[in-house]
C-alpha cells in the first residue's frame, strides 16, 4: 500500500475526524486519571492500561494519517474499550458512565465521517466474477481520450472509480454509464487515490458535482438503482453457491 501523504487533498470532513479522535483520546485518558485518583490500590494495573491505550492510539493516529484499512480494526478496539466501561459504570458511577458514553458517541461520528468512499471505498478485493460484483462499467472522459473504468462504490454523493490511468488530485473528470437503457453523465473531482497492489487499477475517490435539482434527482435515482442492483447480485451469489 502506497502512502497517501502526498496523494490526498485534506477536506473539512477529514479535519473533523482528526478533531474527534483527539477529543475521545482526551476523554479516555481523563477517565483513566480519574479512576486512578479514586483508587490508589492498583497503580501497576493503571500504568499497564495507560501504556496499552497510548500504544493503541499511536497506531490509530498513524492509520488515520495514512488512511490504512487497519484504522477500522483499531477504532473497533477503542470503541469496545469505551463501550465496556460505559456498561460497567452504568450502575456504579453516573459521571464515569457519561464520560465513556460521550466517547462512544464521538467514535461513532468519526466512523460515519471516515466511511465515505473518499477515504475508505468498499472494494471487493476477493471477488473476480463481475457477474456478482457490485461494480458498474463506466466510460471516463479525459482531456484527450475516453477510457473504460469501473465504479466500485457509490455513497453520500461520492464514489470510487477504478482506472488504469494516472490522474492527479484535484482533476475534474466526467464519466458516463448506462442507466435504464439511457446514457447518463456525471461530473466529479478526484479527491484521493490509492494503488491497492501492482497490476490492479488505481482507485480514485471522487466527489460528485450536483449543481442543480435535476442532477440531484438523477444521482438519487442512480444511487437507488445501485443499491438494488448490488443486493440482487449478492442474493444471486448465495443462491448459486449454497
């Protein structure tokens, strides 16, 4: 996986995710300090817990900075920590319950922000049969030519386009595809890119430009069609492979 430090144009949503991560980190260690002040009998346990959480957050910030998919595993462990202690303190201490509950809420908001195709597109690395994959074949119009590509994710007015062409962050590209026997067009901007492995196409996170109500209606109809088609292909996969 190539580093995204020079391949990603930071957005306001990404900055919000960074801020939320700092906030639940602060809550985590504030709650840990408060627990230690309430109970001096097991200092070694709190020190071990402190260094374990410090290491976990260290890797979490690296994963978020580099947009590594391990971010989701690490974030799950952090959420599990907050959720466990929120349940534990629910009938013991209202203050600690509120602290850990707020932490859970902040983590869920961060997860929602980062689940966008701009940051972490849903890509079926293991699936090579295009009959049951959810991708859609598209035609991408570049400056001097038109090339084939695939739309592999579509959510929240953003998507992931796979191409064997080199594009730059900030490039505006349009693509077309067949929708109910009609060719439709969308204008997008490249926000992020990543190369999953040698020999595979480059994955571009793109943001849709929906400048008027007609374009928004077309996008909503196409998005619903995408979801229905994806569910239909998934059902067919399990029906054909019992």
